[in-house]
């Protein structure tokens, strides 16, 4: 299955349908890491991309970044957010050590907190 993501809106108890996400490959670590945009996409009604971000034949060992537009999503839902927002974009850097395995990167998010893990 490759690489996939799923976002749940913990404030409303629903999938984060309509959230904008960007996927990058990264090269290097820390302040010197370079990120290359792979694609931008909008989460569907289930809070998922419309298919895998990479399948088993295209996923490579390496480092990646998913950037979730949290503030944009909650503003679009009509949530009154302070300025500046507590969370604007959530950026998750992660590594793929075994390209033959499935990497699922879920995000549970509210305007004030988030959690992630390697899912199945």
C-alpha cells in the first residue's frame, strides 16, 4: 500500500474533510534539511487522500514531510481562532526505513493540540 495519511478533527469528532495537505521529500537533517514538494492535495469526506500518496512500487527509503493546514481547515469550519493562531500548520517529518512496508501517518488534531503515530 505504500504511504497514506488520515486526519481526524478531534474538536468536532469527524474526519477533517477539506483540509489542505502538502507532501515533501526531505534531504538532510535539522536546519539544513531541504524539502522538495511532491504534491498538494485536499482530504476527502473520510479525511483521507483519494488513494495512496506513494504505492509499494514508488515509495523509497528516505525522509518525508507532511504539512497539514490546520488553521485554514478550522477557519473554513467557522471556528473562531485567536490571532495569531496557536496552530497554523502542523509539519510532520518522518522516515521510511523499509519501502516494502505500509506507512500510514494519521493525525488527530484540534485548534490547540495534535497527536500522530505510525498507523496500519
